[in-house]
């Protein structure tokens, strides 16, 4: 494990307080394109996988698209339950994010194998992962076309880690562990960088 592993975190390093995000604004949580974790549960089985291909689709009611490979256990549980948790892992759990994206829950309980801390979701059966920047609870919208492993879902609950997102604004601080991540391939990630503000000019 690197120095930036969860093992080196004290409970104070991450402020676990969660606060609701207005559903009409929850698309903002995905606008910067972070890697996500998809949690699922059905009939006594549960799973978690990494998903880079997740994006906002609509404001009201809020909808998201996530590409979920039909060969995964996640897809099996999502198809069976009609719901899933979508969350933005912090850099603190980068290694676990890669691990749950590189191993199938068909072979092991990834929550236990990779020491993932969970808490109960509000409106769905799937557990949510603690060390995240934001969480979306999603209900699948059935799509008869069944093309390209696309899952479309309505977001029915959204909340954020108050340490990094409040009042519809991201405010990543100095702690390098408290950043969302962007995945490339082969274990390479970027941490979300500095934000900057521009004013929209009327004419250019
Ligand atoms: C960082 C990362 C991002 C990934 N993004 C996706 C994705 O967007 N869609 C997908 O179907 N698989 C994606 N994968 C692969 C799945 O996470 C992987 O197939 C996983 O082992 C499935 O686990 P499961 O069988 O327990 O559901 C990604 C893997 C990694 C490491």
C-alpha cells in the first residue's frame, strides 16, 4: 500500500458527515467526469464494481447513464433488483477502486476482501461505500432496446460528503486524499485538479 492508502487515514482525515443534494442539481456531481463505484444487492448477494463510463442524462427528474458490461455480477444484480448505488470514490480508496474494477464478485466478496466500509442507503437495498465524495441512489428505467450495455436510471436520492461538496459547489481542500479521481487505464488515475472561475462574457 502507498502512503496515500486508507491505512494511513485517521478518522479525522475524512469528514464523514453527509448532507442532501437537491435532486435537480445532482447532475453537477458527475459533470467533471469522475470514476464511480456501482454497488448492487439482490436476494442476499451484494457487489461493487468500478465504472468510468457514468454520466448525467437529464435534470428533472434527474437521470444518469452507466455502461455496465453484461458479463459482470453487478449487471446481474442490477438487472434483477432494478436499482444500484452510484458513488464517487475519494483518492483515499484508489487502490480499492482499482481492485473492485479488476476482480469479479462472482469469485469473492469484494467488500470484505478489500476492506470497504459501508453504510445503509436510504431508498435502495444496495449498501453505499463510506470513503466517497458523493452518493446517488438510482432506480433503473427499463429499456427494451437493450443495446450497448447501457443502463439508464433515475436518481431518487443524492447526498454529498460535506468536506468536499456543499451548497451545490465542489470545494476540495488541501488533503490530497480528499479528491475525486479520473481513470485512464493500467492503474493510472488523475486526481481532480484545481477549480477556477470565469465570467460569461456577452460578446467575444
Ligand atoms: C477504473 C475502472 C473503471 C471501469 N469502468 C467500467 C465501466 O464503466 N463499465 C464497465 O462495465 N466496467 C468497467 N470496469 C470494469 C469492471 O469494474 C470489472 O469488470 C469488474 O470486475 C466487474 O465486477 P463484478 O463482476 O463484480 O460486477 C472498470 C474497471 C476499472 C478498474
